[in-house]
């Protein structure tokens, strides 16, 4: 039996931890301690820079890695694709990594536990409005699982999807092409599944 299989069978917490496990846990705890310490050293300029960089790197992840590269929901010129993906790459740096990990956790756990299920998908995905606000539209997770190749996750008019708003802008100025959206027939098929 491989070491990986032994770890999987033993569970996460109740297994023998190696040096890599302890290092990862220590780094994660350290990042959270530093984030809490930052609250006691207020600096509005740094706060707004952090907000802007979080938005930029978050868009790189949701727009670039997820909707563009993973699902090929739309096409952009190669030079723009590189810029968008580079912005996503920056999410793995310092505080951006921590935010990115938390938002990913929210989407992959909260949105499979709490929320609305307008589409009868084969999984436990739900739409969660507050996760959608924090994650630039990724919280409309049941919509995404129902129509994975759609560039728009906020299908209803009231479902704010900031990533979709940026894709619409890129399409309007001629930089995004072949933008995928669910057809009415696809929506009817998924709606029929719920009856």
C-alpha cells in the first residue's frame, strides 16, 4: 500500500503526520495570525490597495483559470489571456493566497451545504448569495453545475456576477468572442428534471 493510500485510509487528523504536514499547518496558522495582527495596525491606504489587489487576483482566478481555461466559456486574444492568467497567478502570493483559499473553501463547501437549488443537478451544489458576492459570482454554484460551460453563473437578473459583468464588457469592446450561455432548450431540460 502506498504512503498516500495509508494517509487516506487513516483519515486526516488521526494519522501519523510527517514534516510536510507540520510545515503546511504551521504556515497556515502563521498566515492567519498575521492577518489578525493586521487588524490592529490600521492603514487605510494599505486597506484599499489590498481590496484592489484582491479584486484583480480574484478576477484572474474566476475569469482566467475557471471560466476561460477550465471551461472555455469564451475566447480572448492570447495576449489578454496571458495577462488575465498572470493576475490569477498572483492570488497565490501572501495575503492573496489566504483570501483565494478561503473563497475556494466557501464555494466548494458552503455552496454544497447551504443555499437554493433551482436546478436538479446530480450533485449537492447550491446557489448561495453571500458566497457569490465574496467570490465575484462563483457562489451561484448550482447554476454553474447545471450549465458548466456557461460564461455567466448569475443566470437570473438579480444574481450579481461581477465576473460575468467583466466578460460582457470585454465582449462589448470586441475582446471576448464565442461567449457561451445556456440556451432556452438547455434551461427547459434542466427545469423538466425538477418536476
